[in-house]
C-alpha cells in the first residue's frame, strides 16, 4: 500500500472512530483531520490522527484519534524561552489508552505492545491506564508516550501552547515536520 493509500485508510478509520465516539465535526474540521506517521512509515504502529481546534500563545485544544494499538513515540516538550515546556491534559472520550511517563513509580513491566527492535526508544515506564471519562496531566520537560487499546481511542487534549517543532523524541528516526504523505504540517 502506498503512503497516500495508507493515509486515506487511516483517515477513514479515524472518522469512523470519531462517529462511534459521537464527536460532532463540521465538514471543514473533517477535512482538516491530519494523519501523522512521525516519518516512520508505519501508520498502523506509530502515528496519530488529529484535528487542531485552536493553538495560540495562551492555550491549545486538539482532538486525537488513535487506531487500535497505535502509538505516539516517546517524546518531551522542552522549555522554549520563558516557557517551561508544554503541559498537557489528555482526556479519553472513547476507547482506552495507556499513558507512560517518567514521573511516578517506574515498573519493570508494561502492558503496551512494542516491537523488539523499538524497545530502546521507550524508557518511561510509569503506566497510567485510561478509559473513557478518565484523564491524566503531563508536565513539561518530561518524556512520555501513549498507546491505544484494542479498539483504538478518541482523546481530547487541552494544553499550554503547542510548539511541536521543538519536541524531542528518543527515536532518532522520527521526522517532525511531515504527516504520512508529507503534508508539511507540524506533528504533536
């Protein structure tokens, strides 16, 4: 399957999950749904689909859609100028997500599924299982990552301003400024 075909499949699946979650979107919001693969070329494993409702110098709100077992690679939002790093709250509205942070007790085991060749890029092991109606807040300048459960997930993100181009990823293969088909948009 080509990059364009994978992107279209992920977009279609994300719209189905949004409908199952009873998220009402305008046609322009549906059209703005961005498919992000972090430059890794495996959207089923690593990626997220998102709609950015607002991102200004005071706050950001985004709708995130995860396909089943889809993972956002481990990353952090470092300080930028006077900003101590993006603080974000993730609230699951449908499905389930495993959040992993460096803050809190670090377990030797985890429930998330990772390919053996990718283990070296996932260090945060404080596991926070989130079901619909649950949320967690992650402070700035802290490595963290997410993986959806078997049905996927729909999540709303509320945060301080997103400055995605400054994010740091553990995996050096991650490319920050393209979606699955090279959209040129920034990624979460």
